[in-house]
C-alpha cells in the first residue's frame, strides 16, 4: 500500500502569478553610450586634476546609467485579471479587440494614426506593438498602444485572462 498524497489545491499565490511579464529594457548600445558619457565627463574635468577627473567620470556615468535604467524599466504584465502597463492598471474586462502591429503598422500608430487621448507605452527600440481597444464607457482613453517584443504572447495572455 502506497502512502496517499493529499491533493494540492492551487494556492492564492499561484493564481496571482503573472500570465505575461515583459520588461522593455534598453538595448546594449545605449549602455555603450552611457560609458562614453562617463568618459566625456572625465575628460571635461581633466584640466582640474586627477581627483576631479575621476569624480566627473563617475558622476556622468552614474547619471546617464540611472536615466537609461529608469527609461528601460517599463513593464507590461497581465496579472490577476488586470493589464498593468507602466503606471496604468486596467481590468481585462474593460478591454476590447486586440491587434498585433508589425513594425510598419506600429510606426503608423505612433505617428499619423495616433490619437492624443490614447495611452501609449512606446519604446522606439522595440519595433512591434499591440493596440488594444478600451471598451469602458467611463474611460476617455480610446485604446492602449504598447510596445512589445512578444506581442503574440501578450495577446494570448490577455485572451486567456479574459476567458477566466
């Protein structure tokens, strides 16, 4: 006789696990620019001596690094019945049709097709995007434009969350 294993019900923590989680990190070339900015800060301070030169190098590199890191820290998540994109949080039930945009169509929606009332979490270094209609009548936002490296996975997560 084998010992019985109690059935495990899904824990609240596992039901709150994100179905989709993407961080729109800055590309590696931007970090090269951070290094070059640090070097230029050191060169600017070079005539004042070695210690000011090192201080300028470190200060310029840290400031540029913080700027690049904060810009690249935007996240898109589908979790607990909500879409969280940057600072915005909207229930999946308030979302309508979802459209995956290729690079050309994404550029069009970022420029001449853009609605000034739309919520846009866009990163120029991410060529593809997702456009999601907002169906909540009390929300003046017509759609969400979200840059994504994996738009098909985001659409699948939204669809799965909406059918839950």
